[in-house]
C-alpha cells in the first residue's frame, strides 16, 4: 500500500534512525512531523525533505514533557487535520556496569526510553481512536530480548517497550483498528553510543564492535516503511533486524 499523504510524527528526528525514517517516509509521499530538542538539526532535515519534494512540519519538544507532546499533537492537527502514525524513536543508551551506580543515567533512560514512549502513545491515542485508524511504531531493540554486560538498565527499558507494544496491539488493534509494531534492531551506526560515560565499559565494548559491520539508520527506516506500507488487515507485530556479522 502507498503511504502517500499519510501524516507521520517522528520523535528523535534530529539524527540517526529518526532522521533516516523521516527522509524515507517523506520520499514515499508521507507528510512528516519532526520533533526533537535540537531545532537547528530539525531545520536542516526539513530543508532536505523539501528539496526532495516532501512536506515537513517542525515542532520542537522533549518526549519526557507531556505538555510538549500536547503541543506536537495540537500543531499536527492544525496543519494536517489528522495523525496516521507516530514513530516513537527517541532514546538514550548510556550503557554502564551496575556496580558503577550511574543512577542518574538509569533515570534518564527510564524517562526517555519508557516514559517518552508512553507519553507519545497517550498524546496521539484520542485522535487515532476517533479516526478508528492509526499505526503506532515503537523503536525497541534486540537488547529487549537478551541481556548483555553493561546493558542491564538499557535492556530493561527496551524489554518494557517491546511488552508495552504487544499490550497496545492486543487492546487497540481489534477494537479501534490501530496497528502496532515493535522495531527491534541490533547494533546500528548512530549517535547513541556517544552518551556512554562508563570508561570501564568503553574499554570492553570497543574491541567487540570495532570490526563489526553495523546496520545503518537507513536499514531501520526501510523496516519502518515496510511495516507502514502493509494493508490495514495485516499487523506487523515485530521486526527483528540484526547485522549479518552480529552473533548476540
């Protein structure tokens, strides 16, 4: 199915998977709403989208702030009069060993990776219920399926997103026609690792990934497009996508 004319909100659109998804979906004809905290990066992305003939709306916001999300929805409806999809992509990955007690970073991951997704769903759900249609895409991770050293809290947040997605699907799809997809990538070349401050973990992690050909953000954008472009009768529950060379 074509997604031409569909209105899609993309969180964390200033870089990585969010940016790649916005570019891909706009190229396929969707109208994209770009939201993140870095307005300068959003403006650059909007220019790229418009140069390729697409349409984009910028709404600066923080996914941990419910009022910001209300503003995203308000401006989207004022501009486009509907919401067909939200891609809950914004996330943090400051991996650390539990023993090093990076508790502020634990709190940040819970706030962004879990509460940010909950806030996004809560913001768009009244509109989607009224429309009796919509598609919620949550970016989880392969880390939501299995633990790896240094990833205890991150893995827990992504497992929460995966389980929440399944709950959403069961409660919303049959009754309201709202499809739900959990996208679960392995290692992707994004800015996520820039947030790691645990030097001990960095020393152990870098040798593991330095020779690995990771996924690119564009690969995840293609998976998102695949899920969105299916007929309404087909709900793509999970997309589990790993680098060919990644063992675990």
